C-alpha cells in the first residue's frame, strides 16, 4: 500500500513537472514571437526616402496616426533630430512627419542652389509620398521660410503654418551691403563664424551640454551648402519676397517664439491672412530643445487654434 502511494505521488509530481515544462516552452515561444514582432516594428521606424523635384533624395520619418498631419521642418544647418522632444508627445494624437532638408542630416547634397523654394519642394515631396492631405507645417528659424514656400506649392493640403522663433518681422529691411558683412565671418572661418552666430541665439543659462551640442553640430555643416542657404534666405529680405510670399498664402499663421527679439505684429499682418504669436518668456532660439515642456504646451495651443480656424490660440 505504501509503495502504491509513493508511486502515485511520483506520478503526480512528474505530471506537474511536465505541465510546467510545457508552459515554460510556451512562454519562451510567446516571448520569441513578441521579440520578433518588436524587431519588425522597430524596422518600420527606419527613415523613408523620397526623391525631391530635382531628384535629390530626402530622408524622412513618420510616426503616429491621426489628423491633421504635423510636418516639422528644421532650421539652417540643423536636421530632424532637433525635434526629438516633440515626436513622442505629438505622435500620440497626430501623424507626425520629420525630414532632413537637402544638404542636411541624412538627405542628399547634390544640388546647385539651396534655395527656399527647393527646400519647399523637399517638404512637398515628403507630404505627397506619405499621402498626407490635411497638413499643418511647423518650421523653425529658416524652416519658417521653407514652409511658406511649401504652402504655396500645395495650397490644397496645407491648413496652417506655425513658425518657431521666426517671422519676427517679415518686412525687415536688409541691404546687399549688410548681407555681405553678415556673410564675411562665415566665409573667413566657417566653424568659428557659425559658433559665434549661434551663440548669440542662446541664453547664458541654457544647459551647457546642450549648448555645446548645438554649437558643435551646426558648425560642422558643409560650408558651401550652409553659405548658399543663408544667402538665399537673407536675399528674400532684400527683394521683399520674405513678406510678399505670404500674400499668396490663404491660411492662418501662428508663431511660438522666445523673447530674444521683438515681434512686429503690424508688419506681419499687412501680408498674412491672419497672424498671432505665442511668446515663451525667458526662452531663446532653440526653445523646442531647452524648454520642451513650455514649448510643447504653446505648440499644442497653436495647433488647436489652427484646427479651430485661428480662434482661441491662448487656451489649452
């Protein structure tokens, strides 16, 4: 009798061990499939590539779903990394596109003239390639001029423009002599000239590590590309196109700016269908990087304002 009880207990224990073994195998298989799925999902986050109008390959990334589509356009000698604090926040609710303009980041550089219109064609190519039809364009610094060009190229898709520390005064007067004087330090020593130029856009209390990252990154841009883009950008203030282009754009314009420079509301409103600004106090030119929480809150208000056709931009 005692032998039978022992045999019975041994059998029960063996069956339990077999069940645990099967569950362990099943668990490992589940983990394997999950990891494989994660790997496939991770692969989808690699940048897409699309040819701009002139054939230059443009690198872009798409995140999230939802309308409208937010297209983030970087500034002079920057790239899509400068929006790293915005992608995870806004892709929770909207489709988010970021790109590297030609001559920047991972995009092609084979272009004779890095004009604002050519950059606008880069943006248009990405928007069209992703099938985005309800778009808000968001441009930092030089990116403000780029998104204005893009809005002219695809008026049926663009619902509004949001400038980031740009459009302080679209009527700003600039002479050829002043432009030549401005370009001289870059032509003499591009790296040193860029670091001095950019340092003036940073507040002294900005995180030292972040400031150095920005300075080092922007001063490492290809000099010929950067000089061409700056000259093309500033020439628009000489010719009057910086202001005149907005007379072709029939959508609201809002800016989220730091307070380093004053905003000429009257000058802007003479050319724009509507213009408002949200100013973040004590913020510098790179507020989306060094003041991300305040910036994201202000940007969210601007987006909601455009969705609501330019109303209540100061309300969350």
